[in-house]
């Protein structure tokens, strides 16, 4: 299962979402905070910090492969490598 921690209006999050859509992969999306940093959901924000250790989005969690990835370019590269 893939999970994407992201923010609406964030161009980096959009890049990751677009790649996931282009590949037709199923994923769960979480909106822990705004692009500007305002926390929207304490629970998902805490999950983001617990899973990755950083308050940074986008953040991809691949539970099947037990991998996590920050940075939209790195996420796109990871998805190309493992899901294309």
C-alpha cells in the first residue's frame, strides 16, 4: 500500500500525485498540513513525524517495500523504478 502525505496547493505534492495518477497506482492521500505549514490534522501530522521524522511534504510511504521517500523528484524516480 502506498500513502502520500501532501498538501493541496503545493506544486511538489502535485508532481507526486500526478506521477501516481499517470502510473494508475492506488494510494491513500493524507493532508496533515497546509503548504505554508499550518497543521490541519494533528493525527496525520503526528503520523508524518513518526514515520519520517521530518515535517516535510510530499512524503511517500510504501508499506509493501518498507520504503519512505521525501522530495517530489525522488518520489517520481522511486515510482518510475518500482511501479512503471
